[in-house]
C-alpha cells in the first residue's frame, strides 16, 4: 500500500492542489487522496462520518466498512489516477490491495440553468443547456417526458477522457441510425473530443464540409422536438449545447417555437426566412452581375441612377463589393469578440461613420451600401448561428461567379450550391430530406 | 474530395484570368435614343446620351458616320472615353427620307444583333435630324429619358400615338398580311417634340402618312385602348372611357369583305348649344365613320395593310394564296366600319 | 424504393430545359401550317416509345438496361450499347456547345465560348459525380427555385399574341415527315427518357405517373412552338434560329424593376439543361463502368467530360453544330426506336419463358 501511494504521489505530486491526507475513523486509519480544487473536503469528511455513524456500531470487518464508503476496487494505477483526475476521492486502507472510490461532494463548477445566450426565443421556454452533461440530459428528460427516451453514455479519449451521451427516442428513431452512430463512436473511442471538429472526426465526417453536420441548439424545446422527429441528440460534456444529428436543410428555416404562433403566421415567418436566405445569397451577386456584366437587365432609369452613384468609384464592382463585404465581416467578427458593453460602439463606428464616410468619399456606391445592409440583415434571419455562417461563405462563391458570367453565373452558382447540398448526407440521410425517412443509398 | 479541390483550383484560375464581359456601368455609355439617317449610302448616327453628373443629368448628342450602322457606332465608341453600349437604346429615330427609301436592312440587323433589344421603339423624324437633336437637347436638359418617356405607356403616351417596336417592323417586312404604322415626330416649339401622325410602312418602306386622329382609329381598330382621348365635334366634346372592337371577315364573290364593329363608351365633357344625347351619339358615329373611311381609302391606295385586315382572312384564304394578299385581295377589300357609341354618363348635370 | 415524384420531376425538367431552344425552330422550319400535327405526331411517337421502354423494363425488376442486354449476350450489349454511348456523347457535345452559343448570343457576347462550355461541363460533371440520388435531389431543389419563375414568364409571354395566326389549323401537307428539321425535332425526346432504364436498380417509379407527366408535357411542347408563331406569324418566325428566345426578348413589362426579365427564363431553362447533361454523363459513366470494371467511375466521368469539352472546342462554328446534328440523326433514331423496342421484345420473351417455367 505504501508503495502504491508513493507511485500515485509520484504521478500527481507535482500539483499543489493534490492532497494526501491521513485520517481515521473508529480506530481504522486510512489515507484520503484527491484534488482540493474539485472536492469540497470538509463537507465530504462530514458526510463520510455521518455515513459511518448511521450504521450499526458493530461493523468490525474492514471490507464491510469499505463497502459503506464507496466502490471497492483492486489496485490499478492507471484507473486510480483517472479517478482522481475525474474528481473522485480515493481512500487507501493499510495492508489492503484494494482501495475505495468515494463520490465526494464536488465544488460547484457549473453555472446554473440560465436563459439562452446564442439564440433568442420569443414566447417560448427560456431555459437553455449548460456545460454539465448530466444537467443537460436532465433538462431533456424534463422537456420530453416519455418512456421511450433512451440515453447511452460513452467515455472517449486517450489523453483526456470525455463523456459523450447519446439520446434518442426508441419509438421514433430508425434503429439503423442509432446502430451506425454507436458503432462509429465505439470504433473511434480513442479520439480526444474537445470541440466540434474533433467530434466530426470521431463521427467519421469529412472535415471540409461547409454545411455543419450537426444542428447545434441551446434550446431544450428544439432538442425534445428533434427526438420526437426521430433524430438523435449528442451531448458532449462541457459543450453547452445539444448536437442534433442529422442536420437537415429545413432546420435552417423552421423552429419548433414557431408552432407557438397561429399556423398562417408560422408559414409567413418561415417563408420570410427562406426569402432571407435567398436575399443573402443573391443580392451581392446580383449587384455585381447587373452593374458590371449585364446592365441591360436594369431599367434605364435605374441604370442611370446607379451609374451616377458609381461615378468616380475607382475600382470594378467585384473589388468594391468584396472590399465592403470583408469590412462587414470584420465588424461582425469584432462585435462578437468585444465585451457586451463596447459592442454598440462598434456598431456605431461601423454602421454610421464608416458607411456614411465611405459613400461621401466616393469609394463605393450608395446602392452597394443598401445591398450590403439588406444582405447582412437577411443573413440573420436563418435559424441557428452555424447555418448563417455557411450561408455567409456561400455568397462569395456567387459573387465571384457573377463577376465572370453575370446573371448566368448567379444561376450557375445556385446550381452548384444545390448540387452541393444534394450531395451531403449523414449516415445515409440526405441533407435535403424533409423528414427522417431513410434516404437511398448512394451510388457512383 | 481530391477532385473537388482540383475543380476549385481550376475555377480560381478561370476567375483570375477572365472577366470578359465585365465593364462597369459607369464606364459604359448608355445612349437612350439613336437617330439613323442615310445620305449617299453613308449612314449618319446620332446618339443621345444622358450623362449623370453629381445631382443632375446632362445630355450629350454625339454623331458619327460610316458605311454601316455598326461602323458608325464603332467610330463614335472609339472617340468617346467610355465604351458605347447600345443595350439600353429605347428609341430609334429614323430619318423620314431614309424611311421612304426603305429601312428593312437596318431593322433586320437590329433583330440579328443582341445589342439593340427587339423591344426598342421606332419612330420617324420629319425634320433634318441634326436640327432636331439640337432643338430637342436644349429643351430636355434636366431629364435624360424625355424622348423615350414620350412613348412610354405609363408616362407620356397618348392613344393617338402609334406604338411600334423593332420586332413589329421586322414582322411587317416578312408577314404576308400585316404592316405597321410608325409615329412621326418633329421638334416642338413649346414642348420637346410634336406628334405629327404616323408613317405607314409597307415592307420596310414608308409609303403614306396618316394624321394623329386617324392613328387613334388605327389603334382602336387593333384593339388598343383609346381611353382618355377627347373627341371634339360640332356640338360637344366627349371623353372616351373604353372601346372594344369585333371583326368578321367573309368572302363575297371572291372578294374579301370585312365587317368591323367598334363600341365606344364616352362621357360628355362640353356641349355647345343644346344637343340631345342622341344627337351627340349620332354625331360621333358619323364623324368617326367618315374619318375611318377616308383613312382606309388612303391606306388601300398605298397598298399597306397596317390594320392587319388580312389576319381576319387567315382561316378563309389558303396560305399559298395569302402570300398575294397585298396585291390580289387587299385592293379589292371592302371594309364595313360601324361605330356604336354609348354615352355612359353626362357628368354631374343633365343634358337639357 | 418508390421515387415516382422525383423521377417524373427530373424527366419534366430535362424536357423543359431542352424544348424551348431547338424544338420550336425545328418544327417551324419543317411545316408552314398546322404545326400542331407534327408536334402531336412527335409526342405520340414519344409516348409510344416511352411506354414500350417502361413496359420492357418492368419485366426486369432491379435490373438496368446494361444487365438486361448482358443477360441476352455480350454481342447484344455491344450492338445496342455502343451506338447508345456514341449517341449520348454526341448529344452532350451538341447540348453543351449549342447552349454556350445561345448564351454568348443572348447574354455574354465577349466571353469566349470555351469559358461558357467549361462552366457548363464542370457543373454537370460535379453533379454527375455526386451520383444519381444527388442528381435527383438537385433537380428537386432547382425545381423549387426556378419553376415558379418559369411559369411566370411563360404566362406573360402571351403578351403579344395574335390568335389569328393560328390559322390555317388544318393541312393536308404531310411533307414535314421527311424534312431534316422534323427529324431533328426528335432530339427533344430522344435522350431524355433513357435514364429510366438506368435507375431501376436504385428506385422504382409508377408507370402511370410517368405517362401522366408525358401527357402534361404536351401543352408545353405545343406552346413552345405556337407562342412564337402567334406572336410573329409563320413567315417571320421561320427567319429566326431560336424563335422562342426572340419571342421572350420582345416581352415588355412596365411594372418590374428589371428590363429584360425574360433573360431569367432562359437562364433557368439552361440550369435544367445542366441537369440533363449531368444525367447523360452519369449514364455514359454507368456503361463505361461495366465495360471497364476496374476503373474508378469518377475518373471515367472526368475523362469523358474532358473529351466532351475538347470536342466542343474543336467545333468552330454554328455550322459545325448543325453538322453534328445531321450525323446524329441515325443514332438518334436508333436510340429512339431500337433500344426501347428491343428491351420490350427481350422482356416479352423472358416473360413468356418464366411463364413456361412456372407451368
């Protein structure tokens, strides 16, 4: 036991928050080990004592006593270290080749359930997922009270252990999909998962896919709805959102919360989002196509106005629009980086001062500013921040094609985009599916 | 994925080396009106170019001459600082003399090339073109599209102006049974332009001219709305609020016979003396009929079927003979034109 | 898996993409009056052929035409599939080259043809490489995006119609049957329906829905010819290479912010033809894959499309395209008649044999 303790100390002793504390209870000495930063030591000790006292006095057998404290395990250095890293308290008893793993009272390291910060909800349930995986699963269970909901938990990683939980509705989901996902996770359980890229790799997705394969949401309502539709939810410990598999095109436009409105209004809102996406994609491209390549499509009055507003702009439309688009992206990026209190400043500087000055300085045309404003606003109508990112990227493809081929380029870009979207599938389910009916198997 | 990446690279290469049609709109000269005249087999082209400067539009008239229209335009383009783009030409103004000598070549060229849209309006200028543009320019300075607006249906168009587009002229050159009328204008004294009536074009040649009142009947005959036109008569003036027309063609003893019945709805505007509504009705009907008959005699003499009367015999005369419509049948055509006027209301007051 | 709607939709799209460009010109050049007779005759032939093809295929569930021919013998596969491959390649070349010409005529006069053809080919190849399922789904997306636009412009193209040009309705003149223009007009049908024989291993579709779609296309074929005739008259319409394209450019809309809206119609139709090209490419690659089982289908596809691109570049003029059209006549009629009916005959024979065996 002594040597075992030495060995652990050698492994973890470099940490100042690691403690080895001898203690005794009822005359039996033991040593406690753990991290003070993860374990509320005082309260844990009290709890241990209470635990002991509540039992009859007559326990004399050591094994019996050990069983009262927690799990008894054989010596296994790797496992012990992992346990300690995972925030468990380890008890070592003299002369034993076994040790006890105690579930201590942890120091509270997760935030409470709060309202969502990345997604806004109008007239809907306001709680959101947080970093703690058990809390998240609990929230889902609370949201969708159904005996069919199943939870499967995996531990993955070689360097860092991560808990992943898989939730599905036994009654709605395709068993095939769950099998595939479980197989995939198990086959690559050595991968460390710290972010979504890691997770994508674990799930065997191409890391170059522009459309996210997961639909990420903070809203329990969405997650519960996904379960009902036969989708699968993945939770990764320390990632404060649900990852819904598979992500479908229609998720970009529909939110379960829409159903809190009357049906015609729901349809109107969803059509609005479709228009928003189309505007984001088409408006900048259309500007380039009409101004530079196919001005005959414009009415003469409009053509003259645009020509007038572009008078003195020293570069071609494509450069003009890319220049301004990048500045806009910078503004968006900057306002996500900044603390909330300084955010409005950027909006003002970017929007009012820059926008106005750039026109007065005749660096870009008036119309372009309008087009860009429409684009940026429309871009935000999409459901899910991840989706809005991919759309932001796609519009550049269209802009470039438009500068070469004009209106033809615009439509060609749309065709490429459609073909790309059509080619995406997740575990055999096409991105374009409306429901979770199994898509056909691919063939070359 | 490898393939995808290589394709991406390829498209980037294309993007880097080619923007062939990419000319910014402010580097294009967008003429709105093109005047064409021909002297001794040399074309002279006038382009009216609105030039946006700061908050107003200047108008520039440039001219060039060459052995073909394109040649002339090319010369102008070479001399201008920007690229001349005929894509936005809205009105083609033909010199009257040129129109009389035949414009079918130019029209066919306009249809062939993509530059000039087939929708472009055609009109005839009854004046020396140079003079015309000089006079017009001084009058329409603040707005660049005045000449075009004159013909635009939701702007300055009136029912007594024939509205004819390039493709219609082209159709008349090839069609067996249909000719067109092209508006004739010259510069006005107080207004920018003055409408003089319409030139009758037969196979691309101007063969006769009808005045604006007759053009109104021509428009009505073709089912165009004549709404808003005021007819002045001896005893009253009326406002036409709607019109409809029906045609029926038959063959009588091998001669074509066309019965056309036009129904007009009018509102009384002014009266002189004390006419009854029946009198006014009669007066309109008689006046329009005589006017139409006069016009038709003129048209029949010119041999141009701008009313498209041959269309109503398409189901009667076989196609092989329809080819000779203009020579064999049209001169013999008897047209029975009937006017039926309805006085819709008399305004706020009664007719005494 | 039943994908009737997808199949029908993709068939309609490919037909729509093709019919408005070459078909009206061909018909107008082959008949001077009563155009509906040649159109309806052509459609009847088409319906008969498609019916025979589908009937024949229905005897071989889950088998594509390649395996059907192979089941008869290697010689059959060779005899029937070789001309088919040549036909598909020729159609691809003609389509790519012809459409690039139309585009450079209507929208981009300075852009070199190779750039436009290159765009065409690369997009179609990309679609084809994603597989037939993806092609179908792309078709659905494209239909969502562009069909409303097309229907809108289609309706407003009635703007300048003069119904008197319908006359004369009847004609006793059937000489159109032998005019080269009429023979060319069948290119609108041949090629489009072939994919039905390639998708059978993956999807099933209902034959009655397909026949309904064929019937629904008849008015579109008739209008594609009659709209130019009603607007211009036969005498004028026959002077145009692409009557429908000219018709579309004569439409004037006062209340729209765009001037040549109709350009969007043409372009949307062109996107449908990209779908068509990708289908053809996929069919070619299927056949070649069977011939060379070791080759990777994607590489085959790339090679084929490079070949097509090279061929397109070697055609220097519109005359060249016309010449290819003429060369293609025999192959066209071969695929139009020989393939469907041979499948039908093979199917009937095997059906009888099965019956005998079951007895």
